[in-house]
C-alpha cells in the first residue's frame, strides 16, 4: 500500500454506548487491528465537538467515519467529498449539531482540511449497548476498503 503517511487523520465519530451510532469508534478499532496506524493517525473522536478542532487543523487530510440517518439500506457505506460544511448529509447521527458546528467553524476560520466522509447508514442508533447490529458490523470490511481507497488516492496525489 502506498501511504499518505502522518499528514492524514482517520477520525471515527460516534457514541460507543449507543450501538450502531458508535460505528465510527468501532471502525477505528477495526482499522487499528489491521495496521492502518502505519499509514495515518487514527483517533476515536467520540461524540465530536470543538475539542477535535486542533486535531483536524493539524492534518492536511481527514477521513471522517460516522453513522448517518438516511434513506439508504442499513449498512450502506458511502464516501462523500464535501467541499464545505453545507455538503454534509442532512442528518448525521445523534451528535450531529456538535460535528456540524465544528466543520462550520473550520470553514469560517479558513482551516477546512481536505476532508472525506465515510458515511455508514444506520437505522437503530438509540439502543444502549456496546455492540453493533449485524448489518453494521458486516459493513466494517467495506469501511476498511473505502478508507484504503482514499489513502491510496491521497498518496498518489502527493507523488504527482
């Protein structure tokens, strides 16, 4: 694998205690177990918020992994390349306001990183549990595949 090295951050967002809503946190652990820390910084960002601002600003490229409430089938993994805060899905999961506020703030101070969103469609996000439902757990290999695709794309951009 080519690498975008440590100027890239893979940031998982979500509440680990709310089942599928915590898919970003589970994805970070999954990627750590597969050695992705050699290619990018990995971070469990929890429920987002302004405490993440310095981490986003300090990296040239950010891959955000998060649950989204949408009309796609449960477990669908999509990559979105937002140009700004307005390009994010209408409803990110339960922590939506904090994350959107953070992204808006980065845009306002002209510190918006090269950002990719790996959005995972969830339906069940309020159950108090620390496990993922089967459709979301089964999406972890696709999250890995899409994250690897983005990292390879970033590495190729650096060479060019």
